[in-house]
């Protein structure tokens, strides 16, 4: 069995409504943020997702700008 290497990024996907809720924005506003700030999204079938690592990176830059 392969064990996960410490520090390796997890491949979690957040759908747009859940990511918007975590960020504290409406879905419509968060879609605009995705477009304006060019956050990478992945389409799987008919749904769009954000990688968890990209979402965390975006939140870190958002907090850095607020400070």
C-alpha cells in the first residue's frame, strides 16, 4: 500500500456553491470573483469545481490584502 507523503497537497474539490458559502459570498458574486481574479476552475461533467489548494491560496491572498 502506498502511504501519503507528508506535505503533499490533498486533491479536494469544492463546488462553486460550497466554496461561495465558505468564503461568505453569494454564488453569483463568487462567480464574478472567480472571473475577475482568474481562480482556476475544473469542469467535471456539467459541474464546475475549485481545487481546495487554489481556494486556500485565494483566501490567504485575500487575508494578506485586508491586513
